[in-house]
C-alpha cells in the first residue's frame, strides 16, 4: 500500500547548495507531478511528466529541473538553492493528465533553505 | 484575479451542522474538477470528483455550475473528524495541461 513515496521527508540546506528530491509510485501511473505549497497559497505546479520520457513546465518552474527516470520515478533537482525555495514539496501521480483522473500525493518533503 | 478562488474561512461550526463551500474558477475551458481534503501538515487526499450532474458520497455532495463557473461542496451532519482544509482543484487541457489548486477553506468542527 505504498502509493507515492517521497524522500527525504525533511531537509535543511544552505543557500547555493544543490539537492535532489526523490519520488516513486507503485500504482503503474503514467503521469507524475511536482508541487510546492507555501503558507496561504494553494499548491503550485512546478513540473509534470505526462508519460515516461516527457516533462513539461508548470506554473513555477524557475530554479528547478526534473528527470523522469522511468515510469515509476520522477525526481526534482534544485541546482543552487535559494531561501525563496523554502517550502513543502509534494509529488503526485495519476493514471494520465487531464480528464477526470485524480492525483494521488506523497506525504511531502519539508525543505528549509538558510 | 486568481484562476481558482476559495473563501479561506475559517468556518467554525458545531457538530451536526451543515456547511457549504464554494469555489470559483476563471477559465471557461476547464474540464475536470475535484475536492481534496488536507489535514494539518499532511498531504492532500482526494475527497471526491465533481461531475456535471452533481454527485454525492455519503454526507458529502458536490455540485458544478459551468455557466457561473463555480463548484460547491456541501457537508451534512458535520463530524469532529471533518475538521481540515478543503481544496478545490481545477484541471484544464486547452492550450496545454494545467492543474490549479485553490488556497483552501479551513473548517473547524466543534463539540
């Protein structure tokens, strides 16, 4: 019953450091997503991957890169972390993008940039 | 104007009360709609999809009004365990896939 698994759950970085957040799903979903959630704001889509081998920008892609390693795994990389990237990051997956396909979320990574 | 707007609340209601949340969206090409529930410091979890004809799941009823571009969630016979933040989610495919979350409506149900 793993669903969507994110690692790590917590991380503190210094400005300028790099880091990769990992996400894996075991539901055989085609589409995967990365969001950030900041206080008082809804989740904002950073990048998504409609299917293995494709990635597309979401609403707030600047400062991030992603890799769809295979159907199961979708990673998010911060090349040079900035304090503005302090946030809670959620990975999600769905059978496909669009349509009436709900997304299923991991339990998040809490990232602080000092 | 935000693409998806919700009343942030908080809504404070007694157990057993009926409470309704609205969510408005600006893109008339939006095609699918959902309500999620998020507990404090947890991930969002799907509560229900919203269908054009309206749909019900136990104490929860969701409605879609495409003409006025809003969706609603009605919770009947509120329980303490309903206390959470309720997120409205709108998907659009025209011009490229886009999924927009509302900022959420906070609900407190009190004994």
